[in-house]
């Protein structure tokens, strides 16, 4: 039995950079808008639960859940970027994910970060010295 791939979601806004670092290399932050997020709650569905239950008896990766969570995280990231864009941001720094389970059949995925406006930084990097 093979897992069926989930339908693709919308691509993220091309004009919104998302990074896990507190800065965007080659850019400088010129304005901070505050917290931005993308939230999605997704049910695993009865069919996936039954299939995953059988797979768990044999051990190993449960590909149905892996695909579901991968696509759900992607969708949360897209929503984060869309929300940041509505705030006037063109980047999100400090991006992170949090997840939780609701009623043992639903997963909540939250992508969050700080919405900022960045501009290219043409200044040469300065060397760091620890004296």
C-alpha cells in the first residue's frame, strides 16, 4: 500500500523572505512590524488513521503522517508569509514552528516570526575581533 501525495498548496509570496536567523544576510532591517504567524489545524482523517494503524504494527516510518505534516508545515509557512505581507513586511526573521495535537485526531501547526522590512545592505562586512 502506497501513500497518496497531498494536493499542492499555494506557493509562498515570492516577495517575502523567511529565515530562521535574526537577520537576513546582505540586507538591513529598516522597520519592524511585530509578530506574524501562520496557523493551520488539520485532521488526519479516518482512512489515514486506519492505514497508519496497520503500518505502526510493523514499525518504521508512517509515511501518511510524514506527508501530512510536511504539507501542513509548508501551508503554515505560506500563511505566515501572506500575513507578513498584509502587515507591509517583505521579510520574516526568527521563523520557528510549534505543533500540538487536538483531540488525538487533529494536528495544529503554527509558524511564527517577526515581520520586518529589509533593504539591500551595500556596506562591506566588518571583521570581528575578540580582544
